[in-house]
């Protein structure tokens, strides 16, 4: 590593989603000047540097989900010693459903400055391409892997009026879309964005029911970002008391405690928890 300064610095690098030409001039500069480059996939970083025709003179270390907890204190010590550490993931911004949050938190706790060389984001890219309202949206990341937990999460999101952005793995997209269509209704507008910025980029703008049928015909390949239109305001109207009691009972039968079932139903319908509690216990 080069000469250290009195205060280190953590730089988050927004990496290209697939097209190396999207790398910014600052992205290139930081790769060539950082003392340490922590990469989610060191081989992928090496290929990217080669495509960009840049040399990475600093020490390259792996930093991914499997070693993030162990490596964070090590990198925090490097930062505290006065060195510059750049963090890069496979694509997009670190910390957004990618490794990074722990290191950012550790750096801030140690009094180390944190900055970013902003770059591409699958979240905002898919949102812009979807053709769905983008003035208000929420990012849900990856849905739970288990079917029960996924359906529970989707029931809680069914009344969300903002546009939703989700990540999903190719081998789980078919059941996820089936559950989305069941929870949100098959006519809810959506856009499935696959392989963004890459050679085989594809954006399918269809209702959830049609997307579920399309995915069921064969497992799509590549990285997927799903954008789903928000619920119409009428979906958030208060149901009658019997509907609320039945919704709580259904969740209890599915294994939730009564407290959690009430909380989930209140969230789904945009009600206060006390209101649902009173109905259930009346």
C-alpha cells in the first residue's frame, strides 16, 4: 500500500451493470489510486479493469456476503490507519442489496469519512424503463426465499400505493410472480427487466398474470429487476370487521402469533394496529 495519510477514507464505487462503457472517469481514477480495493468478486473486478484498460496497483481483497462480517473489522483497521479503501460490488452501488452496509457503518463509527463515486443502479434504471409511475416508489430488495414468508410479505405490500422495485433470482422468478399475481391481482401492471445494459437486455411490460404465465414456460436467465405498479387508492379502503377477523385468523392458521397477525393485517389495509386489535377482540 502507498503512503498513509492521517485520516483514511472509504469510497463506494458505482460499478457498471453490464456494459463497461458506463464506468465513469472517477470510477477509473479511484481504481488506480486506492490503497485497497475490496471487491465482491475479485475475478470480475479484474475482468472489468482489463476491459477499461486500467491497472489496479492497490491491494485487491474479496468482500462478499460470506466473509463480510469477518473482513469488516480488518478493513476498518486499514481505514483507521489512514489508508484509502474503495468498495466495489458486481454491479450498481454497494450497500443496495449488496455488501457494503457493515463497512460503511464501521467506517462512520470509527470517524472515517465515507464518500462515493456514484454510478449505475439497477433500481433506478429499471424504474425509468418500466413506464410505470416513478415520482414515488419503494425498493423492497429480494423477497424472502421460503414460499410462506414470501406470501406473507406480499400480503403486507398489497395495499402499497407506491411503485415497487424488487430483485429476484432467475430460479425463483416464476413462483414469485405467481405469488405476486395472487396477492396483488393478475391485472396489476408490471415490468420485468432482465440483463439491463447488456447485449440481451429485455424489458417485458405486462400485467402480473401474463408475466407469471411467461415465466412458468421456462426459467428466464440473467439478473432480474421487477417493477410493479402501486395499488389503486381504493385497495386501501377499510374492509368490514368480519373480513379483518378472517384475515387475522388466516395468518394465525399459517403459524403467526396473534400479535404478528394483527400487525400484518393492519399494515396491509393501512389501519392502526389498535383498530384491528379491537375488532378481533370484540
